[in-house]
């Protein structure tokens, strides 16, 4: 009598342990245009609509009632996570040239510049790799030149 009861309980425990690791995979849901800070930093007043389409892609919303306004919207909801949405609104003047920018992104520092400790770039001047303050190659070369040499131990011969 003990054996069937024991095998039933053992089978139930094994079944619970087997199926407890199973979960439903939830995919990330992405919609709209991917917007990066680098894209925003490349925008300049006076750019044409064709130049902006080349840089940022086709806008998600082109309202026929507001022909001089383009909306770029990007939303992502990681599997089971909270929805995150970013938007950028570009306005054009009567000559169909970029006149304004609004939204979650503003011209400023890119992630790379933040990591390297740089300063935000001006709207009209992009820092080149040859700028003295942000020249990474010179900084690395200086660290290599200043490194202290440590002798490699040589094993004694037998």
C-alpha cells in the first residue's frame, strides 16, 4: 500500500518540478521610426525635406492638414514590460526647409561623447577627431608612453 502512494506523490513532485520552469515568452513590440541622438544632432536649419527623409526615414505621420509638420514616433514595449514612447516633431517653413524641432530629443551630446567625457557639440560645429581636447588616440598613446615596464620573470634552468 505504501508503494503506490509513494510513487503517486513522487510522480506529482517530478511533474511540478518539470513544468515549473516553463514560462510563456513575450516578444518585444516595436513600432514606428527608430530615433537616435546622432540623427537629431545631424539636423540643421534649412535642410530640405528630401535630406531629412534620407537622414531619418519617412515620417510616421504626415498630416495632410499640416503639410509643414512631420511627426516621428517610436514606441517599444519589452516583453511584459512598460511601454516607452519617444517622439520628434519637425516643422518646415514655406520653402519646405527645416525651421523647428520639438519632442523628446534635442540637439546635444551623443552617447559616445558622454562615454568619452566630451562636451555637447554646437548646432553649427561638429567636433572633428583632430580636436585637441577630445583626441582619443593621443590620450591612449600618452597612457602607453607613461606605462611602467615590468620585467617578465624568467624561469631558472634545471
